[in-house]
C-alpha cells in the first residue's frame, strides 16, 4: 500500500523533480522505520524581502500507525 503524500508548494511553482525526491525519501523512511500512514509536506519559498537567497521553510508532518505523529 502506498503512503498518501500531500505536498503544498507556497510561493513557488510545483516541481516534479522535488516531488520525486520527496517520494524517494518517504520510501526510504518506510524501509528503515516502518509504515507511514500519511505524510503532509509544506514547502514555502522565502519572501522577496529576504536577501539571503535560496532559503526555504519546510514543514513535515508524518502520521504513523497507532495514531503516532511526527512533526
């Protein structure tokens, strides 16, 4: 059974390369630590007033069996 993965791109275009990378990382987590029942990832681009460049905010929420959650 495949893990439902929800990816939300905020302030940036959705990228199939990024989606593929996320899916590969989730599959690796499942191989090492067991089944992930749901996964929500929010990728947020830095606002225009930041001058550091290339920085993103990434939030990950995993739901595991028995109702356990990892943020």
